[in-house]
C-alpha cells in the first residue's frame, strides 16, 4: 500500500506517532490536537480498537472512499461520532 492510499494512518504510524493514540489496526490524533483518525482492514475491528481511545460523544474524522456504519458509532458529515 502506498502511504498516500491512507495518509492519516501512515502519518500516525510514522512522523506523528508521538501525537497518536491507539494500537492494532487503528490510530487517531490525541483529542486535544484534532479528530483525524485512520485504520487498515475491516472497519468493525478497527473501530472497536478505536473505541478504546475515544470517549463517548467524541468524533473521529476519516478520509474514506465510501461511508461506513459500525455498531457504537454514528455517521456524520465530518466522520463518525462514538455513541453515548
């Protein structure tokens, strides 16, 4: 996979790793920095991992080819918001 195929995840696993939270298939920027997040693979397991580092009501912004739906998350125009 080319880094520009998934630029946010690539950034969070490399140069911006000190500003990232998460593990396994998903990472996000620290909430105080911003909502951008990235993942690899299937959305279900990745969002489950991201739920461990995202508070209920917080949003995560993704760059995706198509919208996704996942249990515990609400789609918004700007990404997904973790349900309360």
